[in-house]
C-alpha cells in the first residue's frame, strides 16, 4: 500500500477554517477507501492557529476557567470538537500537525499511531537538548514525566479515527504564550504544568527550523513519501 502523502503548510489560520478543511480531506480519504481506489491521496497539514480553546469529546466545560464572554472579549475562539481528550489551547508560536492518513496503508493500529506521533516529537526535540518523554497514563510528550512535582507537557496529542483514517493530531509548543494555559486545566490536569521550547531554552526558537525537523520525523518514523510544499 502507498505511503505517499501530500504535505501542505497552511500557515497562520483560524481553527474553524482548518477544521473544516480537515473534515473535507478526511471524508475524501474515507470515500476513496470505501471505493477501493488504487490511488488514494493522504495528507499531512502543518499550521499555526490564532488563539483558541478546543474541548474534545471527553472534555468537561469546567476545565475552562473563564467564561465564554471573557473568551470573546479577549478574541479567543472556543470550539467543542470531535477528537479524543479534554480541553487544550492552540495559538501563535505553536506548531500544529494534522495527519489525515489511512493507518492500514502504514500497517499500524491506533495505539501504535499515537506512540509514533510521540516519537516524532521526541526526535524533533533531541537536537535542542530537550529530553521528551512518554507517560503511559497521559498522551502527549512530557518533560520530567516521572516527577509529579516537575512534570510538564510540551506537546499535546488528540486524534479521531474512522475506518482507520485519522484526523486532528499534535500541537508542539515552540514559542507559545503560555499564559493562555492559565485559563484552563490543560487536558483536564490540575497538578501538572505546561512548557515550551522557548521556556526550556530561555530563547526564541526558529519556527521554520522546528517545522522542518518535525516533517523529517514523519518521513523517517512513518516512512512517508512527501509531495507538495
């Protein structure tokens, strides 16, 4: 089966616009799969969102610590969406990756898929001297995962899959304004922190450089063959 993937960098984009675009591609991949087309396009989207809070299927509204009116006054979008997980924040300085792929074409199941997403981020962080880790009890990439008093998340992961086709994905904090996380219990946690590459390194990090590293991680760990830009 083909591992050819169309890569597209959407740049800075409002969450709703990206979500609708994802849905369109997601439905097309599922439709092509049902029709057993020989050539089935698959996609990897990169983007950066305007300020937004998203609440997943298992999310609890009380994990948003401000009202909808305050969100509106601060020009923060708010969406209840169809991925797994609880509430999270997206915004400028954060790299978001949305793979819309057929897992059967890659010979993997959903659990392995999530593990590979974590591996891609962990490998991307290594050249910067940042040691990303997994936590069996919580999806995403963490620093000091084994120390409850210091554990902090640098990358959130939330996915949806139907007929082994995926959408949504991961969000890596590069130069994120972390103050926006103060208005939520990120991913439902009240006892763990959030961090960014900028905070850990105490300097601004090249967004383009990290994007290239993440794309290479998908190429190497998933065996993706890219077209597009």
